[in-house]
C-alpha cells in the first residue's frame, strides 16, 4: 500500500523515476583559455529527489481524484509518502514542474460521476 499522509493511493502505482537520481551533482564551465572546470558536490540524503508516481494499471475514482487535486492548492504543504516497502519520504508537490498532478479518464464520459475511473500521476519532490 502507498499512502500520502493518510490518503491511500492506488496500490499498483509505480515510482517512474526512482533510478534517475544521483547524490552527486555537478556543473561545468570553461575558462577564457578553454580549460574545462567541473564542480561536484554531494547532496545530503534524498533532498530534491523527484518522485513521480504513475498509475497506468491503477485507477482512482473521481471522488479520490478530487481529494488529491485539492491538496495541490495548499502552499508549502509537506506530506509523508509511504511506499509499498515501508520507505518514507517527506515531500511536496513539484509546482515548478507543471502539472504536479494530472488525472485522465479511463473511458471518455460526458457526465462523469463520483465512481468514474481515472489514471493519475503525482509529481513530488523530497524535501529532507
């Protein structure tokens, strides 16, 4: 089970970018003479790590989507994300990488009700 604070997320959600993060960050520049300078630093813990949760095979109802969507309107709110395996992360929505939350209908409906199913994506970032 995956939870965002006390909200249970679809069990089949996957962490899409789990292995696209590295603790070592680097930037480079060239001097006037053309020498290549590399500066590297170590990021403590998982600070700034992206967590993108997708649900191609896990669906949420419209009522669940509305609850999750409302969370994105809360400025600077931090959440505790608990993954399937018990790992926990303090995170927040990635408002700087829009959309930080999306929901797509599984089947098109002109008049969706509370039980209509959606495929969802949450874009989070670790803050500690």
